């Protein structure tokens, strides 16, 4: 194994923080510059559009400009907040939005219409004087806004992107056996910023083993010049090989994209799926590396606010559930258990009890070990007391009547908001592992312990009993590599229908 490959793979053993010699993506300065300029452009264009709309309003009503100076009201403040939220959701503050001018123009149009509808609804609800008097003003504002922001983005900001592409050339490498590799490579050649598209794969597809993976790693590490972008097919490469390739590519300062159905939920807003015409996500940081400090602070603040509010609002429901549990079967209201959290630290995990008290975990331990190793037991297909996507009998007599209802709608998970408030867990993240579960882990599974466990996450959106263990761990690690406040909010919103329909625990 070459020295560069060994050095990149060693990172996972250094702990949850990125090493001081980690190489940031070469596009990071451009990403930050374009994001900052895009936000400023949108707010300035909205301000100018608002002023122009007020002038149109004045001419329409009095035939002349107003005598008093034009001032902003709450309708403008609402519009600013909605513009930032909607455009962020659509991915218009990401570098990838500038890869395709037609797609960016379409997204701006979609965003302007969405902002018009949402801000109008909010402004009417607040009964702001201007909007209540003239719906035309609102329409004209966003008509001007669309024209102005599209013109500035597609001319000035687009020129910044094209200049950076010229100054920082580098090949685009597609790694793996994409079933639609020809389509992907053709699509990349159509887009701007993906020059010299190359395919990297072993000569024999059947050699998808250690030797083949090592050859891929060495070929990627030795490639000159360093690739500007690297696309990894998570489906054909295998989970461990994909993670190893992510580390090697990231160590060279490449932008890394992982494709496949397992990462589809992490493409917030669907920008990359539209752009590349297949499910994809961009790696924000290496496996085993925690997000930057500011992002961690924002996420912790989000956790405290959401968990605190949830505990206050759900207090009456907690009381009802507690009474129902006590009346249904003897035993405590809460189920307490030792779980493994961030960096392998243990903590006391809380749930509402959904099974009869005093159960022997031996059977569960054996089933869990089999599940981790990929062994299947057809007649065991549900979620047990320990909250894991492992096997139990479909008609398990240990589950109480109240417990079945609690599990179906994930109500047994609600006490974990206390774990979030204490800092043991996060609102979004992997499920906290059991100590004997960790003992059965494969080496690469340990990467999921570098992410704070959560009350909800990809496991609940996907339906935790329908996900293979290796797939689930891969999704958890991918979430850790793409962790952001926006991703957390998106997954939280997607959890609500999963819980209401009972699919998050089924």
C-alpha cells in the first residue's frame, strides 16, 4: 500500500476531530465566496424590487411619487426571511447551483413563486398595512425580484464561477461500475466545471474484493493532477471501499460525491439529483471528522431549543402514557438501559416501557449478532424492546397492549428528549448502540460512533426494520459526513409523516 493511501486511511484512528493536516477542498474558498455574494445579491435585489414596487404603487394611486420617504414594513422583513429559507432549501446558495445556468434560472423562478405564496400568506396573516391594501404590490415586488436576481446571478456571479474553473483545472473522476455510467459521464460533460471526465475501475468487475479495492485506492492517490471532483458509486463499490476512497480523495482536496439510493435522503432539496440525474450527495467532511466549531454550536443550540420545547409541550401526553403503562402491566413506567454514544461513551438511555418487565436479553443478543453479520431469520422481522432494527416474533407475547401502540407511532421514544437536553444525544443522528452490539461490529462500523446518536434520523425516515445493518451503518456514516443544521431540519420534517403513518417503527 502506498504511503499516501496509508496516511489517508489512518485518519479514522485519530479520533472524531479532523487532523490538523487535513486538506480542505480546493473549491472551499469559491463555495464561501459564492454563498456570501449570493445571499447579499438576493437581499439587495429584494430591497430594490420592493422600492420599485412602492413607486409603482404610488403612481397607480396618486399618479406621482409619494411625498414621505419610502420605509420598510414587516412585509419586507417577512419576505427577506422567506427568501433566504426557500433559496437555501432549493440549493441556490451552493456551488453546484452555478454548474447549470438553465437549472439555476428554473430554480430561481420556482423560488420566487414559492416566496411570493408563502410571504403573502404570512403577511396577510400579520395584516401588514401595505400588503392588506395592495396585492399588486406584492406581485410586482417578486416580479422585479426574479428579474433582478436572475440577471445578477446569471451574469456577474456566474462569471466568478467560470473564472475559478479556468484558474483551477483538474480532471473529474468517476469511480465504480455505474449501471448508467455512460449517462452520468455524458451528463457531466454537458455541465460546466467537470472537465476531462475519466472512469476509474478495475479491469475485471468480478474482482470486487480487497485487491481490487486497493488498486482503486492507489490509482486515485497517484493520479496527477489531483482530481477536482470524484464521483463514487456506493452501490457497486461496497460500503468500506467507498469510505476508504472518500478519505483518499478528500486528502487530495477533491470535491467528493457519493451516489446511490442509500444517500438519496441526504440530498436536501434534491439539487444534486436534478443536476446529475441520479441520487447523489456531496461529502462535507471526512469519515471520523466532526463538523466545524460554528456548525457544532448551532446544532447544539438547535437540540436544546427543540428538546426543551418538546418536553414542555408533551408533558400532558407523558402523564397519559404513564398512567396507561401502569394500568396495562406491572413494572416501571420508564425503560432504562446503558447505551454507547459519541466516541464510545456510555450513558443511561430512556424509553417508555413497552414490554413486560424482567426480560432476558440473551435471545436479543444472539439475534443482533446474526443481524450484524448479515444473517437473516425470515420469521423474525420487527423491532424489539431495545429499539434496534433486529428480529423478534411478529406476535411477541412480551410486548404489552399499550406497548404495541407506543411502538407503532414511536411514542416510546419521546423520553429521549431528556437525553438530548442532557447532551447524551442529538435530535437527529444514528440510533445509540448497545454495548454488546459494539462488540460484534466490523472495524468500519465503528465510524458510526463518531456521530452523536439521535432521537430520529435516516433510520426512521427509511423504516428501520427494512434496512440491512450494513446499509444502516453506511447511511449513518454518510449522515455524519454531510451533517448540517439544514439536513437536520429536513430530516425532522420528514420524520413527522413517517411517525404519523407508523412507518418509522414498522
